[in-house]
């Protein structure tokens, strides 16, 4: 019997969700199941096709809903959980008792742990540090911007590897390890640390690059990295560099998309006034009230820049210098 788990790729919460769901399934549903993984990424156009659902049972965790008849389990916590109104209507009509959404949750990992514990009598013993850190990372519940930029905690070093390492096969190894080994042991393993070293060097270079390119005005930090071959960055760098800011808006470009990343500073001296997910939804993206993103085609840089300018203007405070 084969279980296919589709998870939010290059995301600590997505990886942790896959690990917790794997442990749950093998413990409470079918200990003999053969488990396979597929990383999902937000991009323009169709996100799913039925060939992805090649298991006897198929699960999506920490990602958008699919109406596929082959989808068995679904867990998500995003406001923008549905691609279309028809998807939402399909979910609301589901009577399987295996598909769950709660957009108030800080992390999908914690949501899965709670649902499987209360409804399926699953014990999360040994997974508590993983659940805690997924909740902290995805909910941006850090002690300070320096905590998540300076990367001293092993879990945060693992986070950087998950977000930056291009090998889906290696990330799958991490998922499997997290189902069976303590979080810190996985994070401090020789192979994870070997991969973390160049990522840390790149992180420090990106920190210096953003320091040189970012500009701050009226409560918003913005920067454009589309010409710098930087596809991703630590989302807390803007708040580390500009603690006075409320919002950050950045444009990056990779092989598959041009991306606007929009965030809000958890330590802002002014309150957040906007629902970022709702803003991003207007451009075809989504996310959470405090953080979101929009994806365009890799060649749609000018379209991305135009949308970025509009978003920056909408977020800017009129009475702040």
C-alpha cells in the first residue's frame, strides 16, 4: 500500500507537516505503508495534475486544496487555501472527515498535531520540539529579528537548509529523519551542517546586498533583487536592518517565477493596518494576514515591478516619514 504526501516545498512548516503526518499515518492508519513525497511550489498557472496523486492514498499538507478524486487527506492553514470558489465549495461538501482547514493557526504542523491527537488518538511524543519550532518559524514568533537572522539555534540552521537546498531528494531524507530522530540531532548532523556552511556564507552575502539595495520610506522597506541571481532570502533581514519599519516588499526572480514577497514586522513600533493575504490575492497570490506572496512568470519582471510599486504605495503610511 502506497501513501503519497504532497507538501509545501522549501518551507520548514511544510517539511515538519509532512514529518508529523507521516508519523501519524504509520502509527494510527497503516504501519506497512510505503510513503513517497512530492514538494509543491506556488507558481503561475495550474498547480496540480492527477499524475501527482499516484498513491493508494494521497495527502496534501500545508498547501492549497485540490478537487482531485484521488485526494484522501488535506490539512492547511492559509487564508488563501483555494484556487477557485469551486474548490472551496467542493471542500465544504466533503464528508470524508479527513480534510481540514483552520486559517487561524500559526502553523500547519501544530494544526495536524492537534487534529490527529483529538480525532485519531495520535500521541506526538518526541515530536514536540519539531512542532514548537514549526509554530515559531511559520508564525514568526521569534524573540527578536536578530534571533532569526543570526541563525544560532540548530532548528534555524535546518530551516535555512530546507529553504535553500535545491535537492528534493535530500529534503525527503530530512523528512524521513524527522519522523524518527530528535530535531536537534537532525539539524546538527554532519550532512545538514555540511550543506549549511555555504548557505550561511550566501546568507551573509545576501544580508550585505540587501543592506546596500534596500530603501525605507513611510513605514515600508523595499528592494529589488531580480538582477542579482538571488531567488530567496531570510524574510527577517528587512526588520533586522530597519527595526522602525512596519512592512517589507521585495522582488526576486528564479527559474520558474518572478516573486513579490510581502511581510510585516512582528516588532513594529506601529500596528499593522492591512491584511497582506488579501492584498496579494488581488494579484493572483495569497498567504496570511501578516505575510504573503505573488508569483508571476520568470520573464514578467516589469509586471512584477509595477505590482510591487502599487503594493508599496498601498502599505505606506501617509503620516510617517
